[in-house]
C-alpha cells in the first residue's frame, strides 16, 4: 500500500445545483429526491499543514471544478449560470477534503489523459 501525495476534494451537488440541473433541459435525465451517492473526486496538491482550510484548498481550483461539474451535466455554456464565483460555487456544492489517499493494489498507479 502506498500513500498518494495528493489531497482528495469530493464535490457533492447541493439543492441550488440540482434545481439548475433539473431546469436546463426537459428531455434530460433529472435528479430525483435522492441524488446519486457517487460524486466526483478531484485530486489536488498534497496538504502539508494539519489545519485543513477547505476554502483555501479549493480556491485555486474552483473555476475548473465548477465548469467541469456544469459541463458534465449540460454542455451548452449559454445555459450555465452567469455568476460562477467562489461564493456561488460554495452555494452550489458541498466540499469534502480528505488528506489521506491510499493506493491499495500492488504495482504502479495508472493514469490516463482526460479531456473534458
């Protein structure tokens, strides 16, 4: 087992995101009463401090994450909310930070290029 030198940022949609997602396209799949238990995990820089400041960890990455979350639901940017600042991001998503990321399988950690 190896510790991955990254911090995991888990992004969980809040009601504001769900309301937007359910409003953008009548033919699209809708969020129900119980949104999916599976959420996107983003790996960011390793935390070296023992004090975890969620906002400071997310601040350098929130614009990319916000766009990725919107794009994963609805690709037409013209339908995206015009205000995509940090305050709106935090209103739309719950953020969980996890500093212990462990790789259990033996062998090298495999990655592949992801292009949204």
